[in-house]
């Protein structure tokens, strides 16, 4: 079995996914993150679950030029990648983004542009291998963008569309893309915010993700009830929609 790579090695969801996959037999995990020397807790969690090799590599998602060399180096060191989980991202501050274009661009760059870059390189690499799985975390915030968080939501909408199209482009190549659409996730990123209805935890998102990896699904909503709910929300009148909270 090839290595499991977590792009965003500090992500609560990414580490929770990795722990579950290690418990199912994965032995080599590569944690890619900024400040990679500060991943002691994440490494200990994975070793306790049964990982025999946990490598930390420096990864700055916003440094687009570094994406291809990083993936090539991981492959040289550990062989063909089995699964790669793209778990980085920022929430940003909507109020600041409405006043400060630089902040708005930063959110969109990390949550959309950087994903487009690294996913393109991942797709090229896994196509050359002829196999592999890539997991992409979108959000229900991108299904229909709300006034209350339209900067983050617009980035997720772009990512959702890109990942959906990429999944179709990879069909028949031996490479599988799993697109995960969580609702509000109670964790570090949303600390201090009031949970939205049908919220979940990083552990619940990870559990649903790993279950989906065990089947043939290409998309998973977390929790599943959000799929029919957003089917209705897509057609709400705009006058009502603009009043929707985050």
C-alpha cells in the first residue's frame, strides 16, 4: 500500500481521516503543512493508531510554484501515492473582507486558486500512476452562496465546480476523486461561532469520508440530510435567501 498524504497536515478533519485509514491498514502517512516541525500531536495520534512512518514536510498552499516539486519529492521518497487528502483552507473574516480587498483575495487564493493549482498537479501525477484516490473538501457554503459569508462561499462554489469537473475528467483513468460537502463543522476554524443547524464535528466528517471511500461514491454530504435540504434551498426566493445566516 502506498503512502497517504494529507495536504493541510494540521487539519482536524484531515488528521481524523488519516487516523481512520491507519486503523484500516495504512502504514505510511505524510503530513504536509506550514511549520511542519510543530506537528507533534498529529504525529503522535497517527503513531498511536498504528502508523509506522509519519513524515512531516513543509507545505505552503499559497506558494503555487512549490506544489509540483513537493508531490514529486513525496513520490520519490515513498513511491506511488495511494490516497491524497486535500484538507487545507481558511475561513477568513467576512466583515473584514467586505472592506479590505486584500483580505478577500487572500481567502479566495487559498480556498480556490491554491486548490486549482495543487489538484491539477495531483491529477497529472495520479494519471501517470494509473491509480490513486484524491479527497477534496468543499462545503455546503458553496452550494448556494449566502450574503452572510459570500467571500468564503464563493471560493467554495468555485472549488466545488472545479472538483466536480475534474472528477468527470478523471473518469476511466483509474483515478478516483471523492468530493465531500460538510455543513457547519464545530472545530478550531469555527471556534467562537454559534453552530448552525445540522452541524457536525471533524470526527463525524472523517467517519463519513472514510465510509464513502470504502464504496464507490463520488460525493458525500455531511450530514446526509443536508442534501435534500439544499435541494430546497436552491430554489428559495432571493429576498428570503439574502437574510439567511451563515
